[in-house]
C-alpha cells in the first residue's frame, strides 16, 4: 500500500507513504539488530553452560584428587603412629648396646666414642619423637584427657629431666617448686613444657633458663606459666614463622633439629585450648607464656579462702655449674 500511494498518490498521500516506508524500514532494522543480539545471547548462554559444566567436572575431579591426597596423608600418619613401637625398637636396642659397650670398654678414647654414640642416639630419639607427635596430630590420633593436674609434681619432673642438660651447658636452671593444681592433660602439658624447655636450653649459651608461675593476672580462675631464656631472641619477622612446621630460623641453622618443636607446641596448645603467647625481643631472650585454668577457684563468695589471698610467687630451684 505505501508503494502504491507513493506511485499514484499526490501531495499529502506521498508524504504519508514515505513516513510509512521509513517506519517499516526502521522496524526492520531494529528487528534485525535485536535478532543478532538475541542470537549472540543464545550462543553465549550455550557457551557459558558448556563452561560451567566443564568447570563443574574439573572441580569434581580436583575434589576427588584432594580427597585422595588428604586420605593418603592421614593413612601415612596413622601408619607411622601405629608403628611407633616398631620404629622405636632399633633405637632402644642401640641404647642397650651403648650401655654394654660403656661397661666393657675402659679406655678414654673408647669412652669418648661411646659418648658421641650416645649423643647421636639421643638426637635420633628426639627427632623420632617429634615426627611421631606430628603424625599422631595429623591423623587426629591425640585425644586430650583433661583432669586435675598436680602442677608441682609436673614441674618437679621437668627439673629432673632437664637438670643435666642445663648443667652440661653451664646454664642456671630455675623451675618453680610450687604451683597450684590446674585442669589439663598431664601428658600433653608435659610435652608442651618439655619442648619449650628443650628449645630454651638448646639456644642459650649463658645465663638462666626458667619456668615461673604467676596467678596475679587471673586470680582465682587461671594461672600463667612463663618459660624464659636469655638466648639470642627472635627477630620480629620470624616470630610468627617459628611456629610453622620444619621452619628453622637464623639462630637454629646449626642445630641438628628439623624445626618441629614449636609447631608441636602450638598444635597441642590449640588442642587443649591453652592460649600461647611469645615475647622475644631480638638479643634479649625469649619468653613463652601459657595460660592454664586452675583446677578449682582459690576462694568462693561467702566461703573461707582455700588458699592465701596473695598471688602465688614462684619459688625457684636453681642449678648452676
């Protein structure tokens, strides 16, 4: 019709025909453009669906691989943890052979060699203990048994265990001789304090290594144990990394360890819900602080105090060469 009006019409009818033709052309242009856009959108949507499907498959495969890897780590850790007795037997036998050689060999040279053998055996035992601890933790094989712990007896055991090691390095060993009972796992707490004391002695060449007790900050609910040394301290940029497994700072590069002691301490503290703090200015030694819940309040409202109201002041037992 617009074309007919354009050919045979006159005046205003030609104008109407031109307007109609322009409108139709504009509509066709818009329709073609929208059709192209719709086609592109459909194509992109199909490509996105393919991409999402491929990513989903890849994610599923990655999760399967990760699960297999995690299971392999757990299986390895469980194997090592369960085989700890078999792994210890050769070292135990080595210790017996060393003791037998000590009794049979009397020359000074033989005794020096046997002493070196003993030190190497002790280092192997220490490394094996650390690796087994990590394996048990990785395998979730450590279940805390928290109960009343006589901290005084535990500290006395630490003094007996580390006295000779401190004496051999000419260090003053100061361990509190009295502390109130706490609520914790005695075996794991002993392992935590043993690792901290071992490190403190290992990295100190002079001065004192101490374990002190402080009840003032949390009187009636918690106490704090401070393990301090006068060693080289820890640079600021290493204070967080020292808790990473297998990390060895600049001051420990010459040590025979593998860098697991503090990692085990941190993981055991987390397992027991014991806050652990580190204060170690470079060149001024290090202080590790554990905050432990008391086994019972010192005093309750309306009842006589079960212990002196004054904060406990550690009595130190000093050993010095």
